[in-house]
């Protein structure tokens, strides 16, 4: 057969992260690569009870086709838990927050459309946008988030800017209150819509993050949320909150994509949530992840001493961003690390433009404290080996140059 691919299919690429995760399936590998929530945080008993209750009280409806907008009580619960006034009619339940990105791409992006992103940004967003053939443009970013002057310079003709203000994937950074105020004001003045992705916002360790950007200008933002990080990713449930002017088109895109997200799963989540379970459950996740973050920071301070490795201290979420010494490349380092039993994600795929080859992402939530200690020690060994090889190569080059 002569299968002729659509032009958009040519734009689709395999997930670099998924390819790397295949490495972690090898026996003996400690993975600091995947962005997977810890299974220790899954409330299995709560879902067992919710499953029985949903089937007993509302089984036929739970197993039937349903409204594309989502289960109404769940939409109302989402609206009620957000820190600004939200009409439940503006809430769309999706099949994971990744589907939100796909719907937004279909509705807002034409071939060649300029789309602004942070430097670096979430790889899954770049993948979701790519089939619509945008022109992704990186906005300069520092430890507080996007740099406002560069945002203003690049805003003209952009369809939207995609931001993760809280415990960003991949860097773990959090946008400060002052930067949020400045970004929100600059975007509103430029007429630039904001797509605010917030899958990690509830996973703060010591202090809750500042008010969402959407709360400052609801008519200028689409807000994305997820149940994957606070309940379980296998449910594949997320949501978006959109201005009424754009909501119908997002709903139509949802209808065309999958009719509706699983009604049974939606009812189970609502059943679990309705008595305040999240308020009791999420603090246990924070405690677990903070202990693992602290373990990683302690291991890095101990094992990387003297190696000129730079890294941040995330205030929540699941990730830590590390920068290797000058002259090193994270992609080249990965096989050496895997040989020693540890995997990570090189940073370059997270950049829309030219990436920093010295960067890499570490996840601290799925490995135990003991595994983190072992993995960081192994990573440090790989760094030392690579530095020694680089030094030897430099010496060899200098000797060769001197003899010529």
C-alpha cells in the first residue's frame, strides 16, 4: 500500500523523554529521569471505596456516554477549589492536562503562528503544539521566570505565551509575585493571551506559591490543571478554565477528539474529593516529596563538592535543574551514568531554540532516599570520569599543537 502521510504527521516526533525512559527498564537502573508521581502517594483504598460507591449508586450513568464538558458536579468542584471566582460553565474536563495542550493547539495555532515559550519549557507542550506547525519562540528566562523586557519585545503577533509559573517542568523554578504582576500587566497591555499550566501548584513544601496569573486577568488566560499529581496519573483526568469567548471552540475540539473523558473516572474523582479528601491527602505528598528533595540536595552537596556543578533548590514540585561544568555535554554523559546504574534527562530537548548542552533534569520523587544517595554518587563518578577524559583530550591537543 502507498500510505501518504499528512504534512502535520511529518512534524510529529517520538518523545525524547519516552526514549530515555526505556533505558530505565534495564535491571539495576535507578531512574531520576521520569516525571512520574510516586506510587506511594496513590490513595488506593480511597479509590476502592469510591469505585464501589459509584457503581452501587450511579452505575448505569457512570458506564454510559456522557456530556463532553464533563461531569457537572466535578466541574463545580473544580471551580470551587480555584482561588478566584470561576463559573463552572467555563470548566472543561479533559483526558489529562496534556489533552488541554492539544485542544489549545488545534484552536489557536495556524501554520507559522508565533507561539512564545519559556527558556527552557515543558517538552510535552512543544510536542503538542508541533503538529499545528507553529513558530515557537523562546523568551529569555531567569530564576524568577520569563524576562519581561524580552516578553514585551517578542509579544507582537504572537498567538499566546505558554507558562508554568509553579515549580516548572523541567527547571523546578517558581515565578515570584513581583514577576507575576509584571508579566500579567505586560501581557494584558500587549493583548497577548496567556496559557497557564499548573500541574504542580499544590505540591509546595514550605509556602504556597503566589496567586495564579489567571486570577489577575481571567479574560486573558486559559488555565490548565491536573488530577495526575495529587491523585493518580492513570485516571487521565485534567481540566481547563477558559474565557467564555473561547470556551465553545475548545469544547468543539474536545468533542471531535474523544467525545468526552471517562465518565466513570470523573465520578470516582468527585466521590473521593467531595468530603475534603484532597485537603487531607495532599499534605502527605508534600511531606514525602520534601524529604526526597532534601535528600537529593544533601547528596549533591556531598558528592559534587569541588566539581563546579550548579543546581537550584526547588520550592516544590518534582524536579531539580542541574548544570554541568564548562566543556561537558549531558547527552554524552548519559551513557556513562547509565553504566553506573543511574539515568537522568538531558536538558537540550526542553528548549524551543538552541539548548544549553550542559543542563539536565533530575526527578527526586520516585526514588527512595537510599536510592537517591546511591544515584547521585554514581552520577558524580560519571562526571569525574568525563572531566578527566576532557582534561586528557585538552592536554593531547595542546601537545599536538606544540609539535606542529
